[in-house]
């Protein structure tokens, strides 16, 4: 299997947050052909194992996608800002964790990073070619970003999303927002995460999306009876998640 290439973009100055450099992974393919883009939160864990723990090995999962069935996206891995992670990924104050600046972080991604990637690489622009994903807080943030900025993000890949944050504030946020015109959503969660409490929240969100008219072609809810809240389990579920999000 041919290997893709890694590169970096930045560093970027983020008002109110630490500056950072993002990592791009471009799977093998015909040079110059526009690709869809997947923006990934907690990008320091997206690829290889690190001193902080195992990675998702996202590049291997993308390389393994069968080309006749799926379009392999360019990945933009956004590392978190360390101690500012809660402020970045939690749009609402969450007792015991902080947060509250997620809307500002989202606007930086949408208004600064997305145009910068489009200027640097041949990519499919607009919501049809742009999705966002993450795990835990990042998984919750991905669905938040999809509904708040549907003009930018046409899909959300949500691994073990922490929908409990802000006392389940995302449910209320979505009440007064319509379904994105272009929308594909993947949500999974393990039965062993937080003694089942996270799966209950993910199932409640799935029921909300079904009630809003989402069909199987647009939305896949995937409970994992053996799943735990770890990178190893997200890595295990990624190939099929990507296959759903990027199927032809």
C-alpha cells in the first residue's frame, strides 16, 4: 500500500488561545486532484503513538479505505492548546472542568484555518467537501460545529462524544437550529464508558436526530457493547466510521 505524506501549516496565532501548528496528512493519489477535508480535534493524538499515550493511527485507517468505495480525505489535525483545552472545546461552562470559549475557537477554525488550508492545498471547498471530527469533548464539539456552522462543515464524525458537557447544553442549542442542508453524521460510544452514562447520552442524541428526520443514509449511530473510553477503541472503530463518512 502506498504511503501518503505529512506536512505542517502554521504556526497560527489564535486570539485568546495558545498559538499552534497543524499537521496535514495527504493520502496517496493523483497530485492536484481536489480532496475532501477532515478537520480533527485533539490532533496530537490523530496519528502515531506519543509520550502521552497511544494514537488513533488515522492515516493508516484512511490509507486502507478501498478506493472504489470511498474517497480518501486530506486530514487537518488540530492539536489542543494544553491547559486551554477545556476553553477551546467546551462552548459552555461545565462544572469542574471550565470551558465557555468554544464558540470563539470554532470561529477561528471556520474563518482562519479553513481558508488557509484551501489556499495551501487543492481541496473541495464548501460543506459538501468539509467535515469535522473528534473524540470525547472533540466528538461533542464536532456535532456542535456542524450545527452552528453548517455553511462550512457538512459532516461530523463523533467518537464517544461527551454530550453531558454544560449539562447537556448541546441538546438545547440544537432546538432552535434547523438541520444542516448538507449533513452526514456518525456517532459511536462504548457501553463501558463512564459506567454506561456516556452511551445513554449518545443514544439520546441519536433519538433526537432520528426524530428530526435523519435517515440511515445520513446518520449512523453505532453503540459498541465492548467499548471503553480509550484511543485503542477509537482506533478500532475508525475504519468503518471513515467508510461511512467518505463512501462514494
